[in-house]
C-alpha cells in the first residue's frame, strides 16, 4: 500500500528520540514553533450562558458568551491534568489552568501540532512542587519534527482519516463489551430468579422486583441460610497489650474475581478474637461500606492464619444453600442497583450485618442451587474469555493508532502520495 512507503531520503535529526527525519524536514525547539499563551481566569459563577466552550486542563468544563482564542486552537493543560492536549475547531475560552496555541501564536498547522505535541510526553514530568504543573520554559525546550507547512496539512488530513477509522473499530468493540456486560447481568438474573428449566411451573414471588419464580422455590431472608459475622473493629487505642499480631483483610483487598494479597496489614487479636474472626476456605467475604459496598468474593485459603476487620462481613452457610449461590445473588443485586439503593447513604453506603441478614433471596432446593451455581461458573468463565479477547483487540488497535501517529509525525512513513 502506497501510504506505508518511506521517504526517499533521510538524515539524522540529532535528537535521540526522533532519530532520522526526511531530508527536507527540520527539527526545531517548541519555542520556535509556537508560543504557549496563558489562559484567563473565569470562575464558574462568572460564566455567562452562551455557546462558546470553556476549556480547562482536562477538556470542556462549561460554556460562556465570549472567547479568548481564535480557531482552530490547541488547549494544553498547565495545572492539574498538565500536558494534556485538547483541540477545538471553533473559538473557545481557555481558563487560567491552561495554555493555548491558535493562529495568533503559531505559523504552523495547528491540527498537525495536535498530533505532534503528545509525542513530547509533557504530562510525564511536573515542574511544580505544589499542584502538578507544566512549565512553559520546560515545554519550550523540547524538540519537534517540522515538515513544510503544506506537508503538515497533508499529514493531519491523513491522520484524521485513519484515526477516525480506527476509532470507529474501537467504538464497535467497546459496544460489544457493553453488550457482554448486559448479557452477563441477564444470565445471572434469569438463573437466580427463573431457574434453568424453561418449562417449570411459576408462581408470584410476592416481591415486586422479583416477579414470578419457580413454584417449588421459596423466598426467604439471608439470615435463615447463612451465618453473618462482621469483622473486628480496627481501633489502635483498644488493641490488646498481650494480643497476637496477625494479618487481616480489609475492604480494599476484596474483588469479585478474588482477594488481592499484595497489601496486607497486621493488628493484634485476643485468643477469643482469633476464634471469632478467623477465616476458613469457602467463607464468603462481603464489603460492608464505602465505594465498594457489597463487593464479594469467596476465600480460597490463599493464606493460613489470616483474619478480617470490620469493613467486611463474613458469611458461612448453615447447611442449606452453597456459599457460591449467595455470591451470585449478591452479584446480581449489585448489578441491578438493589444493594446501592438498600444501604444507608448518609456519607458512604453501609451494608451492615443487619441489612445483609435481612436481604430477601430466592431459595431453590440445595441440589438445584448447586447446579445453578455451577452453570453460572461455566457461563461467566466463557464470557470472561470472550471479553478478554475483545479487550485484547481494543488494546492492539490503540497501540496501532499510537504507532501510526508516531510514525507519520516523525517522518517514518510518507503519506504525500495519497491514501486509500
């Protein structure tokens, strides 16, 4: 394909990261390419209701009636999300946490600079000791490849067209991931409320959001089938003097996929507390509060002699339902928003021991519950594999997109001959 051709001749740019550039290109410091103009102060309460986009370091933050730039325009983060490059094809208002580059501050093609500036990685080194920030002098000292202006426009047009194609493919893959998430939720919800036999006789559950369930199932409270125990209070002022120093799990260690063991803390337990808060293989761990409220996993015995604190509820079966069934039940309640709506939200939501014990749940006969849990295991493993493959393709597309931009902007690919 013609657009993959190299330039006919090249020379050493003298810049290590840039390497060779086409013979007719130049390498210039940013200060000779563009002036980074400071944005202006414009507090949210002072913005008037208009159609002019207001840009902060991370993108559009509102609208206003006046612009302080021409178009097209680059807005470069100065504070906060420093070094981040945004583009506007209309006049905009750049606030005082940003720099901007527009036709008043450069003679080069601004769309080309939009693709070129990120190669400098201005977001990887802060020069301010307080709020992370980008020094204008630091940015100015970087080197850029600079083709003739007409060629800059050709390059920008090529990259606009090619990256749009790649972005469309990525969006389609992302949509597939969304559909997979919906399918996962539907499969779990259906299995736990309708069962696996499509011909089974149904009855009204008596719970509005549950609807009909198999006629031989029961609706009951969690506490009828599981013993729930909240973990040990973490209070340094009440640690037993002669206690036993032991590792413990907290909410930050709990994920649906398993337990994260790279960051385990220790505290002292009395002999009685060791018995009360010990973990056994097969225990279900349910986070009690915070942004992770309701997140659950089954302890697989990855460590011996480990305990848990009061950001976690522990559930053990009383001999009726398998713990994996409760795991999937909580997963379903989390997915459909039931847990978040059920917990207290004065500050962060809390799924207290009492609330967890009073959660309603479907109760099939034990053999059927085990079949459902095993079915969901297999289904979710399959969906996870599909999801990983799609994520892998998305990652490859993003890598290709980045490599393409780098190759074209640095003169490793000649696009002057046109593109299919």
